[in-house]
C-alpha cells in the first residue's frame, strides 16, 4: 500500500511540512544566494583592485624609465599601503631596487630587495635573493652574500646560486673555492639559465692550481 492513501492526504502532508519548514527553506536559499553573489562580488572587487594596482605599476615603470626617483618612490608607497595583496607591490620593490642601484644607492637597493625576499612569488623572491647577494659582494660583505645563496633548494636556480657563490669566493680571493663553485654551476645548470661562456671565462681567469711535487713527477 502507498504511504499516503489518497491524493488529498499527500497534499495535506506537504502543506503541513511546508508550514513547519518554510523558514528554514527560504533561509537556506537566501544564504545560498548570498554566498553566490558575495563570492562574485569578491572576485569582481579583487579584479578591480588588481587593475588599479596595474595602473599604478605602469606609472612607476614610467618614473623608473625617466630616472624620477621621487615619483617612483611615491608610487611605491601607494602600492605598499593600498595594494599590498597584489603582486605589483613586490615587482615595484624590484624596480625601485634597480633604480637605486643605477643611482649608486646600494643601501637603499638592499632595503627594497630585502622586502622582496618575503614575496609569495617564489621565483621573484629567488631573483631578489641573488641580486641582494651581488650587492653584498659590491659592498665587500662576502659572508653576508654567501649566507644569502647557500643552502637554497630551488632546483631550477641551483646553477645560478652556484655561479654567485663562485663570484663571492673569487672576490674574496678564495680561488680554489671559486673554481669548485663555478664547476658546480656548470654541472647543476639543467635549465640553461647560467651563462656558460662567462663562467668558462671566469674559470680561466682564476689562478692555476698549484701542482704538488708528486704530481709534477
């Protein structure tokens, strides 16, 4: 036998169920719609923020190209305060760092690159780390430079980090360590990122290793 004996009983049961549950049903629909439209609004707002940040970054690039330090740093301040959640802030750090290097301000450039080390963009952070290490070499801070590029596990950058370690050791007068690092760079370069010809030149420029009496025969 059917659960409901007549069509009238079915209708009455439905009405009863609806009278007891309509608030929950309507509330659930309202919440569902709110979530849908709320998420859509969030996506649209995020896109609008990214677009405004992109405009600011384009203005910053123009300022950098024109060597307008004051304008570039003013735009950076806006990106850092209003658009910190976008990737343009960290890209701005990199652009300002280059501008400061070009103007001889290695300390200021270091500050920008140090900020970029915290980027969520891991590749950008790695590039910032390498550039900061090169500034440390220029400043004669060889231990600080070596600390920046030692123990890095990013496989695609391994050859580049080894190359910089070679430059650090060479600048510090540690030719044997430099040679080992350059040879490591050539062996680790599985992405064709390093300038192999330049590394070969740097190897050739190093002092020839001393030959022991036993080896000389």
